[in-house]
C-alpha cells in the first residue's frame, strides 16, 4: 500500500501527473482499500522505507536523480528532519 502511495508522489515529481492528481489517487486508493487501523498506523514507517529504497534505485538513473531528493524530503526521511 505504501509503495503505491509513494509512487503517486514520484509520478508527480517526474511530471507524469499533477500533485493534485497524485493526492486524489492516493485518497481514492485509501478509500477503496479501506485498510484496518493497524495497517494505517504502519503506513508512515513503510512510506519512509519506500522513499529510502527509491533513493537507492534512482541514484543510478541519471535522468531522475534530482527527482528523488524532494520525494525524500517530503517523507521526512532525510537526516535531520
């Protein structure tokens, strides 16, 4: 679930959709999925893990290197946030 949610943000950063479209897609996914309370409580941790994983993957994709820094910053993954 967190993987899909973060990828909506990534697609917005890449210019493949607007930030508003990404937010709408995230809201629709959560609404449709209807995760249990325990799952909702864990989403933030998984969100951070996905963002960190994407940093590692996109570091080796020169075209997208500048894309992941804002993605990480938004998730509070960067050191000192």
